C-alpha cells in the first residue's frame, strides 16, 4: 500500500487529485491544508461512501512547519504532491511579499527539511506556466522563464529553488506545469464558474481586454491523470507540461457558457480594461508528457463546460450563500 501526501488538498486541483488517488486500491492518501476541510460540494472525494483510505490533517506551511515535519516523519509517506500556493495573479501586485512568503520562502524551509529524509521516493512540485510570461511560438519545457507578475515571479523562483536541491542533494523532484485548469467545484470567481453564476443572477460579466487573451483550458481530471502519471513514471529532474491541443479566447469560452443558457455573448458581458501583466497568449506544448506517459486530455471543453453548469445548477442553493469574489488569505 503506497502512502501519498497531498499538500494543498483543499485547493481545487488538490481535492480532485485526492479523489483520483482513491480510485486506486493500492494507495492511501493524506490531505494537508492550512484551512479546515472545505464544504462537501467543493470536494469531489466527499461524494464517496468509503473514505477509509483518506485522512485530513490541518497544517499551515507558513506557521506550522515544525509540526508538519514531525507529522511527516511519523507517517513516512513514499510520495508528496505539493499544490500549496498563493495562486491568484491580479492580487499579487498588492502584497507580493505574501506570495513570496508562501510560494518561495515556506517552500525553501520545507524542501530543506525534506531533503534529509530517506523515506521520500518522489516529490511532485506543482508549478505554473505563468512563469513563462508572454511567449510566442511553441512553448516547451526548455523555454526560458520570463515572469510578468509577482505571482509568476514567485513560482519561477520556487521552481529554481527546488531544482537546486535536486541538483545538489538528489532530491527526487518532478515538476508539473498545467495550463488553465477548470471544472466543477472550481473557485466561484474563476471565469467559467463566474460566467454561469452571473448569467443565473442576471449580472454582467466583465471581459478584461475584451476577453481576447488566449488561454489553454484543460479539465481538472485530465490534469490529475497527468500528475499521477508523472508521479509514477516521470523522471527525476524533469518538468512536464499538461495542456490541451489548442488555446481559445476567453470571450469564446464565455460565449459557450452563454449559449448553454440560451443567451448571446453580447447580452451577458461588457468590455473592461485589461489586467496589468496580462499575457496575450497562454499556450504551451505537452508533447513530452504525451510521448513519455501516453497521456492525452480526454474531456472536451464543451463537455467540461456542461459539467460546470450542471454542478452550479445542482448546488445553486449552496452557491448563493458563498462569496463570489476572490477572498484573500495572507
């Protein structure tokens, strides 16, 4: 029985990865987050009748590092997958020190401790293509980082830091960069969720820069499958991209959501000023993961949007009680 710790298990991607792990009878999973477990509608694994192979523990990487290390020493997991991060781009301009504290400084403390442990066989580091900045042409795993926001800079610094420990001490690092991950249970301020909710509420969706920025939307379960494949088959020291076959403009994604409600894009949206540091294109190449693992995204954007809308409809009474804007937690 393999024991896998998922740090950041309350995150949208973390909770889905936990659920995927529990599909495998040879795995026990431990979720770790700084906050109490989120309400059940946001946690896919909470739909399961049998959670005997899952436990949740609360630790804050900024405040509880000694206790977290003691816990891991007692559990001795074979693998750690780390989703924990301050992940919003726009707000990182206001308090960049908080993004670096979590994404870089806390990670430095953690990795410096874990590199001395003999039980870790694989450490999967969840990075972000935001670190590449605004690139043109084919973006591969060897494309130089060129961050254009404080969030992106903090993630690029984190990636370099962890790789230094891999080079110097043989830390068993595998790095993942996935594009615009979406799906049911995502944070309600994210564009697909926001579009569906705002249309139901009769509110207008703001399209920054007219929604012309091209993103690479990929369903969270496709990403989770790629992360598990990298955990099992990835080579230490390698970075793997997880991305769809093509990018799509944000406005066209909102158009698809509007059409599902019988609306036109023009009926539900308005153009507003672009965000600082907004990358005009966010498309990366995932040939490496596809050839190494035989990984392919399987869930179409249309099917994924339908799933999101169905989740909103089914959980509408709960959603109406939740904040719809980003809530920053230092």
